[in-house]
C-alpha cells in the first residue's frame, strides 16, 4: 500500500509540474508578438543610407575637389565626414559637412597621399560605398 501511495504522489507531482510548464509556455507564446515589434522598428532605422560621388577621379596633390551625395534616413543638420583607408584602417579626415533639409551634402576635399585613395563618407554608423580618387 505504501508503494502505491508513493507512486500516486509522484504521478500527481509530475502532472502538476507539466501543467505549470504548459502554462508558462503559453504565456511565452502570447508574449512573442510583442517582442517582435522592436525588430520591425529596427528595420525602419536600418534603411539609412549615404551616396557619395567625387567631382574628379584624378587630382593633383592638395588640389581641391568636391564630394557630393545624398542621404536617406539621417537627420538634417547632422554631419557627414570623409574617411580614407590608410594601412588597412579607416582614418577620419578633417573634412565634414552638414546634411541639408533635402538630405544632400557637399564637402570640399584636399588629399596629399599620392596614388589610389580609397574613400568613404560616414555619419554615425551609416557608411557610403567606397569610392576612389587618384592623387598624382
């Protein structure tokens, strides 16, 4: 008789634990749509972009040229900055411009590093595609 009582107690305990697990799983499933709402918000923020076009592809050392482009998803008045790849690392140069109300920008650039220069425009975490200007 004692064995039957212990066995019955185990079955009741396992049943109660199973019911609790099912209830908790149901609660987690109900919360899933709320958790995915921030992901939809992040997708909207991920649409930020920058285009960049140099006025020349080849220039003399320290000769002024312009880089123009447009932005999407970035706040007017925030800055775009020029970066140059030097020894495998992106280095921020002292060339920046504000983003206008319509999302465009234009900045003057002078480069002294002779040869092919890999350049890009950056604003916060948003980066343009790489473009090249050769300094002769």
